[in-house]
């Protein structure tokens, strides 16, 4: 096997392994967070009629001059129009959301009118079109929500207004997560003197769920062929198989060997990145297989850099490197080696831009550092030392702190 791939080449090869999920139809109430697979098309305009934006009186602007006395000719409420055109010289009482009667072109809001029995006295004349929501002012018939897109709460509301009770969405990919190693125990169990608590499977399960996929925790596979094959059997219904650990070159690292015996077509092994060099990818029985490092931070960083884009591709979304934002370094950073370095960092808003503060401790086992980070600061291979104030690109991992609250990147 040749040397480590660049991050860019490795990601391109991972994405080439992915095929989009099939399509299913779900009720609108169950579509939040799903990825739209087919356009939603409005059959009629919204609003379908001119409607009032305020409580008041529907009038003709040319007649409703200051001091005019207008006969009250009827009433229009939301869901119940006046049923008659506006007579000359008259006003129709109207409420927010009600259809504007034929012949009316303005709303005299009730604060600018005085009621005297069946007469309305104009105190302040309205302008034509004021407080009238035109038919189709939100969207016209034929307006569409274009696929693919993630169905946010705002898009769900829009689809409901378009009278779409069911939506065609991509099936959620199922991602089997297989922590490996004799040194692991499940959270809640008592570790032996030489054991640690398994963590990266749960962190990646949360990441998978946030990406719109379904995690499948297969339990810890021990360092035996029998245990690894049993874990593979538990993952047989998954679309992705993600192993965690056991992908290095030690005597007890059996994952690659067992997977190849089970039919893995290995595409590559090793990526020039830090943390996360021991990473492999391929296909096994038509499924995408990713072998991530066992160190918890390495696994989480590789999940962000490779698994998240792969899930986007499976969901039919545009897929590629994770979005970055530019920032200024808060302090100098050392030169890098031959690998791209993803530094755990804190992003904050300062002045007219973002400031990045990489943490001093960057060991790939430090989950407390990762949990305190809201970004990965990217240092390219063989980069020289960078001074404070130098530009650095960052992958946001969560909300960014600012002086007056929280700035969300939409990540």
C-alpha cells in the first residue's frame, strides 16, 4: 500500500464510494430534519386572495379623505368574506386576514377612524395599497421548494402553507458503529485495572444523528476474529459500517485483516492528517466501510472531516469539505509537519471578525479539550510558524461566543 493520502484526495475517494439512499414518502409532521428528494410545488397562490394586514375598514383610497363620512356596508372576517363588492362611498369593517372586498384598494386602520353608529369618519386618510396583502404576495401557484434540501422548521411551515401533506424524502442511512478493543468497557460498567470506558461510539452516534442518519451501536468487538465477525453480523442491516480502533499495525489490530477476509474491497489506508492518520475506507457487500482511529478525539475529528460529508452524499445533498470560516489567530502557532493538522480551538467574535484561539494541549486522547472547543482550526501541511493576527480557516463545531450573546454559524 502506498503512503498516506492527502485529506483532499482521501475525501474525494470516500465520496466516490457513496451512492444516494432511496426515496420514501413521509407525513409532513414527520419530515423535520429529513432531506427533500423531490420538489414541492404549490398548486395555488398564497394568499389566494388579497387580504387585510390590519383590523380596520376596507375603503377606496380616493374616497377616504380626511373628514369623509362613509356608510358602513358590511363586515369581513378571517375565513368569512363580506360577500359583496364595496359600494361607492362606503366602508366595510374588516379584520386581519380577511379577504379584501372587490372594489376596495386600501385599509383604513381602526386607529385612524372614528365610528358613529353605522357611519365611519376618516381621521387620517390611507394610501392605496396600504395594509393590503396582494394575492400571491407570499408565493404564486407553481412556486417550489427545490430538492435536495434539508427540511428546516421554516421549510416545513412553507410546505404546509403550500398544502403538501406528505413529502418525498431520502431514506435515512443506517450507520453501524463498532468500537473495538479488549481495553474497552461500556459506560456504567466497572473498568478493570487496564481498561477504559468506551466513548467514541457514543460521540459519533450523536454526530450521525445530527447529520440526519440513524446510528446503530453494535457493541464492543473484542480483539478476536470471532468477536469482530459477530459485530459485523450485527451490522448487516446498515448502509455504512464504521469501525473504531484496531486499524493500526499492531499485533492485536485485526480489523483490516478480518474485514478483508469478509470481503472488504479496501480503497485506501492512511491519511496525512493529525489527528487521525490510521484511517481506511472501502466497500463491503455494497456498503461503505470506514475504519476510524481508536483515539476518541481522532475518531471524532475524522467523523467530522469524512463521515459527515459521506452522509451528506448519501442523503443526496451537495457533499464536499466541511464549511469553513476565516478567523485571526489570537496567538502564534508552531510550524506543521507533513500532515494537515486539525487543531481544537475556540472561536469568538471580536471587533469586525472572528478570533481563533487553538488550545495548547492537542493530544488525540483529550476529550475535555474537544468538548471545550467550538471549532477545528486547519493548519495545512508544512506550514511555517504563524504569528498572532494571521488568517486561519476554521470548521465551526457549534455556536460562537460574542460579547453580547451567541452567534450561530448554522452548523
